[in-house]
């Protein structure tokens, strides 16, 4: 395609009707490919050679010329970011700030401000305004022409460029794209059904001319842009010669500098650097020697561990394994000869874990199975502390479960051993016939079995003391580890503050080593050398610490071996104790990260306390087995009160001692005792209830003499001793029984059953004193006993049941009065019994005391019924006698004589039985009944208070009655008020 319209070829038709382009007869011109100036030079990407790949100032390299530059000259001269194209060339290398940096003002020149130009500006202001006005009115012709021509050319060029289709201007323009190709060359217009027509030839020619026109427009626009930049281009070419001169001078200066630097390097640097390299070589040799010594120490790990295990030094073996594994991971990593040592140490550590668990199990078994009377209480304390520390270090926190299992087995063996020892001293038991322990215990008598139970209690107390001492040793080790963890944490916090102060000092040392590394290792940056020196120093410190740790382990091994030999020879053990404590302290410091956390250690301490509580529960459970084995055939229910009290006191003492020892209130043994106590209380109550029933059924309700021992029993109750007094040895002069029972100065006429009833409820109170746990049950049973006495006495006396049961002919007033007085005596003691039981009950159990209130009400109602019965007896007599009363001489009448006789008999029957106040109240009620019947009879007879003869006769009889009644003892001042027998006149 030609570059202009004149050079466009004319298409001609060929032989096959194909239009061909004519060739230019002139020789073809080869248009050279010229690249436009790079108006936007490339930015440095940072991917070039580093400092280590740059030209050396010492070594001689290939000579650098202008042609070695990677940026062409037009790109350097045509920086589009510069406002002025004539900027200095060196701004390209050193940046824009090189030419535009702010220069500090001179101190010797005055500071010129706008005020200094004030007078000049005022003077020239008028002239400037006139000049500007003239420029506006008459512009410069050249400027106007230039502006108009530039504007015209620009508009023309813009219009021509707008004629070019937009598709040619797109960045993604590519003729390889079929869509783009079809858009530029629409071949669909050239394809006809019958071949090439004249219309197609014309369209092809028109398309060719249009594309040639577009090319010319673009080339003209490009030429115009180049012409606009021609001035800057020629300016750059003019300064190129000057630039070449300067580069040549620079090359000569650099050559001179290189020569001088090479001389300095040869004279002053090579010798010192050789000395520094020799020093570094020596340091490397020292490091290698230390590494070999460390390898030798690690090589001796397995024999040393085996030596430690032979003396049961598990802690030292674990510390040595841990230190060796750390050295292998940090200092000796990658050494071929030690490639299997790490896995071997892991397997050895697992083996030590199993050995420690087995050794602890053997220790617990031997400690708990040895004789309880052996001393000391803690067996091999050093061995126990070593085992516990090793288990804690390996986080085997379940070792207390092993001790618990051994403790259960030992508790079973204690019971078996105690029974076997007791059976050996009893000839009546044939162990070949009676083989089971429970059967052997049931064959024993109660004293023999009780002695066995006390031996079991004593053995378990010694057993718990030994367990507590062992657990205290374990607890002290755990507390020591916990204190060490806290102490190490405080040291770390303090060291973190001190490390900040040492950082500045160590930084200066590291800087010197970094300079040394930079000088001896070519191609390193200062930062890389600093990091390398810092890493080398840290590695050296770690290596020294770990080598010291391995050596310390070896020294500890030697000291412990020497200690074991010394102890075997019988020397003083104080040195061994000191060495063990020191080694344990070292283990605390080295195994800080492996030790359990504070939370886990506190949980272990809680488990230790729970294990002590569990030991108490286990001991109580085994004692329950002994108790239930004896009680299986009901033998404990048949114990006497004294025997059961002894059993209860022994059990309570054991429970109290274990609670003080272990700090745990175990309930299993108390529960078993409570169960047996309930059965004992049931049998105890049934025996006494049956005994009371038999006494009541045989009671003839006559006043009984009071033996001296019962009077003493009542006196002890009055003194506040609610218990059975001890039996006194009868003296040479025995006290005679008395007729009445003196209680707080009052006389009580009682029957023999009531005296025994007082002793019975004192037995209930005594049982409560001896066994406080049965207070509630015993109170209920005592309430039932008192109710039974009340109801049965009511049936026998008021219900006249004694006539059939005992064979009495009749129930006399004396029987009734005696029964009432007995009930009053029981009512007197009910508040005392209640107060005694109240001291034995818990506050939440006070509700059961209401039974005494109900019993008191029932007794008072019974007493009132007896009093009413006495009044009813006299009332029936009065009704019978006074119904035959007639007012006639002689006076006093026989009827009144009979009434007075019966009143005297009544008084004689109850006077000595009832107190004076009750007698007076009873006779007042009897007198009221007499007055009622007399008044009714007088009304029937029609006798009125009129002063007549009949009235006089009645007054005589009444006076006789009053005189006889008041003549009775304790009734002298009784106001009978006989005037009430007369009806009031209306």
C-alpha cells in the first residue's frame, strides 16, 4: 500500500478477470523501521542485581561505555513529567529534588519581603495599568497570527483524525480477529454469484483509496507531532558531545580511584582480614570441640539412664532424657549417628512411666500390708517422694487411683486378720468346721465379738493414721512443686524487665560481631551480618546451657550413686537428704514446662483430701460388714440395754476418732448402728410394754409401800439427774419402805405399777443419754407407752375391767382416788421428760414434742373423769336416799343420818390419798349435788321457807348435815351455803 494518493496503483484486469495491482517501475524502497523516542522511560523495578552483584570498587571488570546504558538517550531527554525540556541531564539520575531542593538562606543577607518593593509598585502601578489596557486593545500581530495558525492547524488535524474510524484507534485492534477483519475488509460486498463484476472492481478500488487516505491522515498527524518536538531533539543532540566528554573524564577518575583502592587493599586490608579469618576459624574449632563433647555426653545417656533406673532414680532418669531430647532437637539435629536416639529415648521414657506406676503400686501394697504397729508410719519416705515427683513430672495424675485400690484390698485384709487372731484364742470355734468369717463371728459370745470389734476399730485407726501420714508426704511434694512453679513465674517476670535493660548493651556487642562478619564474608549486607551474628551468639549460649545441663545431670547421677553407696555402708543420711532436696530443686527448674499447671496441681491436692475421706468411708464400710455379719441372726437385737449401750459407745467413739483424724463425717457405720438401734428400740419397747401390761393386769389398785430405792430415784430426778442411779451396796441398816412417795414435798399414794413405770421411763431416758441418735424413735415409743398406761388403767378402773382381770369385787372410791393420784404423778413427770428429750433433739425435730402435749391432755381428761365418777357415785346415793326423805320427827331424820354417814366414808376413803385442795373441791361438787337433790325433794314435798313447823324441821336436818360435814378434816372452813336449797320468792 502506498504512502500517498499519487503513488496509489491503478488496478488492471487480468486474463482471468482478476484485477491485479500494478508494480512501480522504480526499484522498491525499503522503509526502515524507526522507533519513536521513548517519552516515558522505564522506572526501576528493583529486580536488578543486588549489592553483591554490583561492580566492585576493588576488582577490575570490563570497561563500561555509554553503549552499556540500558536507557536510550531520547528516553532520557524526553521525560514527559518535566515542565521544561531543557532541565539538567543529571536530574534523571538523582531525581527532581536535585534541581528543586530548597537552599538555606544566607545569614549575611537581609530578608527581603514584599514591603521592600512597596514604593516601587506604587510608582509603577499606574504605568502597568495603561500598558495592560493597550495590550488588550491592540494585540501583537505575530501573536495573533501564531495563535490563529496553531488553532487552525489543530482544528484541521482534529477534523481529519475524526474521519478515521474509531476501530483503528482501539488498543485491542488486531486483523487476526475475524470480526475485526470482516469489519475493515467487508468481503461480502465482493462475492457475487457469477464471479467478479464491474461493481465489485469499483468497490475494491474505493476501499483501497479510503484506507490509503486513512494512512496518509495518520502519517501527517504523526509528522506534525514530531515537528513540534524537533527543537528539544536538536537541543539534546547538541549537548551529546559535552556529555561524552564528561563521561570520559569520569572514566579516567574511576580508573585512578580503582588503582589507589587496590593498593590500599593490598597494603592495609589483606593482612588484618587474614587475622580475622584465622580468629573465626579458631572459634569454629572451639564450637566443633564443644559440639563433640556434647555428642560424647549424649552418647552416654543410655548407660547413665540404666544406672539411674537400677537405683530407682526415676526423676533423674527423666530429667536426663528430657535434656538429651532437647539437645538432639536443637543442637544435634541432623547428625546421622543419632538418627535413632530420639525414638529410643521416647521408648525408654514410656518404659520408665510403666516402671514408675508398677513401683508405686508395689510401694503402696508393701506399705499398707505391713504390720500396723511397725514404725515409722511412712515407709521409705525418700523413695515415695521420688516416685511422686516423677509421676507428677510425667503428668500421671491418676496414681492416686492405684493407691485407692490397694487401700481397699488392705482394708479387707485387716478384718480377715483380726478375725483370724481372735478365733485362735477361742477354743470353742473349730475353724475346720466353721470356715466362713461371718459364721465364726456369729458363733462368738457377745464379749468375745465385742472385743473383736474393738480390735478392728483400733486397727483401722492405725490404718488411717498411716494413710494420712503417707498422703501428707504426697501432698507436701505437690505443694513444693506448686510453690516452685509460682516462684519460677515470678523470676520470669523479673527477668523480663531486666532483659530490656541489657538489650542496649548486647546490641553494641552484636554490632561489632556484625562488622566482623561483614568484613570476612563478601557480599553480605550489614543487616544480614547482624542477624547472623545474633543467631550465632544465641546458639552458643543455648549450647553452653544444655551442655552444662547434661553435665549437671551426670554430676547428680554421680552424687546419687555415691549417696546410695554411703547409705548402704551405714553412714549419716543427712548428706543424702540434702543432695536429694538439691536435685529435686534442680528438677523443678529444668522441668518447669513439663510440670502440671497450677489448676492440675490444685486438683491433685483436692483428690488427696478426697482419698483420705475415701479411706475413712472404706474403714466404716468394713466395720459395717462386721456389724451386719453379727446381726444377721438377730443377736444384736437380743442384747441387754447395757450391752447395746457399750456397743453404741464404742461405735460412736470410733466415728468420732475417724472424724477428727480424716475430717470426714462418714455415715455408713452410723447408719448401720441406727438400723440396729431401731431394732433394739423396738425390742426394748415391746419388752417394757409387755411388762407394763402384765403389771397392770395383775394390779389390785391398792396403796403400795414405797421402797427406799424408788424414793432415791425420785430424789435424783428432783436434783436434775434424769438417769438410772447406780445400784448401792446394801448397808447393815436397811431403810424401811414408806407409805407415800415424796415428790417436791408432796405426798403421793401410788400403786406398785406406777413405781415401776417411773423406772421404765427413766430407762428410756438413759438409753437416749447413751444413744442420742435414737432420741426421736425413743420419744415416739415412750409416748406410746404412756398412752398405753393411760388407756389400760382407764379400762381397768373406770371401765371396771379389774373385776374380771384381777377378780375385784367392786371398784371402790379408794381405788378411783388412788388411780387419780397415780395419773397426777405421771402428769408431774411429763414436762421433765419433755425437757430432757428436747436437749437431745435437733431444732428441726422439735415437732415430735407435741406428743407430750397430747398425752398431758389425755391424762388430765382421765383425772377429770375420775373426779366426775366420784361425784356421780355420791349423786346416785343422794338421789336414792333423799327420794325417801319425809319432814317429820324425830330429828335429825334417818335420811340425813345416812347421808352424813356416807359422806364420812367418802372422806375417810380419799382423805389420805388426795391432797387437801382436791378434797375440798371434790366435796364442794358433792355438796352442790346434795343441795340440788334436797331442793328438788323439798319442792316435791311443798316445804317452803315460811317459818312453819316443816321449815323448822328441815332447818334442823340441814344444820345436822352442815355440822357433820364441817367436822370432817380439811373441811372445817368449807362454805356449804345451804341457803340455796330454798326457792326464792317471786
